[in-house]
């Protein structure tokens, strides 16, 4: 036998808007991170030309592993900079390019 009562919560109290407002920064940050990854992927092609394809033939898993990291960096920086798209885009682009540069130089040398 149960020794409690059923308590009903009105629908207006159970639905809060804080979860909707808290995740508004995630999608633009993810898009900025992915675009920054694509742009950083193109930099070795601009520097070394088509010979980069032979280098990427053996090292593509390393650069592919940077894609989710770039997306998370974009989300994190967009949220840390309070949703300012211009500042977070520049910060994400510089951070992702630095990650690509470190990985590229490590694999080259």
C-alpha cells in the first residue's frame, strides 16, 4: 500500500524557457567552428599547392579528428564571448588555424 499522494503540477509551471535560451549559442558556434575548419584545411593547399594531396593521403585521420574539436571550440568561444558573432568568428578562426598549424608542423617535422 502506498503512503503518498499524487501531486499534479500545472503545465505552465513545468515548462520553463531557460533551456531554450541557454542553447541559442550552440548552433552559430558550431557553424563558425566548421567553417573555420574548412578554411584552415584550405591553407596548406594555398601554400604547397596540389602536392598537399599526397601529404593528406597518409595523414587525413589527424586532420579529420580536428573537425569535432573545431566545432567544440567554436561553440565554447561563442558562448564565452556572449554570442558576439564577429568576435567569436575571429577568435575561432585564429584558434583553429593555430591547431592546424601545430599539427601540420608536427607531422612535417
